[in-house]
C-alpha cells in the first residue's frame, strides 16, 4: 500500500459534526485515540535534490493551528508535507513517498484525525 500500517485499510466514518477548530472544510480534525502514526522525515530540500525543482502543492490544510499539511507531487511521486510552526521558524517534514492513491488515502486519514 502506501507505507501505512494495516489500520489505514479500514474505511473511516465521516464525523457527524463540523471540524471543531476553525470550521473550514480543509481544517484537520483533532487526532483520534490510537491514530495511524506516519514516519515523517525532515524535508531538507528533498524535492530539489531528487528532481531539480520544487514540488507542486495539490491541496493544503488551513493555517489555524501550529501544524498544517500539504499534499505534494513532482515526477510522479506523491508525499504529504507536515509543517510545524516552532519558535525557531517552520519545520518541514515529509511522509514516505507513495502513489497518488496512497497520498489521497493518507490525506483523508489526516483530515479525519485518524493519522498524525
């Protein structure tokens, strides 16, 4: 699959309520108990080193919280970027590389609070 554990294979119910944060549809829900844990790696200009150019942002979450996400692609590779606002600036991490389908699955897990 996409580098996620077997729990990600289950379909997730859509929450009955709106997102408890800012209310925007692209605002992730808070993490559920026992979420899928993604192995994030420091980005460190990975896209430019691999492809010689920056990745294209396909979608992103809102910036209402100190952690936001972007779905990226370049050269047929898809990854999710996790951006953490820290005292020293923004820290960028990447999910394992995957296919479009794998990135879409991970994105849905993040938006529904089932992955961190």
